[in-house]
C-alpha cells in the first residue's frame, strides 16, 4: 500500500492532470481525493487511483484550508521543487 496521507502533496502521473501538483484531501482504499484549489477545488476534489499519483514527503495542514491558501501553498511548493531540480547536476 502507499504512504499517502491526508495533506500529502502529490504529483499526478496519469490522465488529464498529468504532471500537476495536488494535495490529498481524503484517502479511501486504493483511491485518493485530490485538490489544487483552482480546477479541482476543495468542494469537489478529483478521485484518483493511487497507482496514478506520486507522493512527496511534504505534508500540509488541512485544518482551515481554503482554495486560496491551497493555491498559494501549491505554487510555493512547485516553485521550490523547480528551483531544486535546476540546481542538481
């Protein structure tokens, strides 16, 4: 089984959301509900098979999370991830 928890930052590896960052808002068996605060809002998250996402070690506190805060957190995470990837040889 996967180590995805509620609040985990994940990257979609398949489907129309491929290569986009999300946060897991619910975990149910072999599926995870993910949201990004923009196209996939907290009110209507995307149900995705665990096989089609890649988890990271980053956890976000989901208490009091809004779509606006979620968009900001994902943007900051993505910016750091891209900067870190650029620095590696």
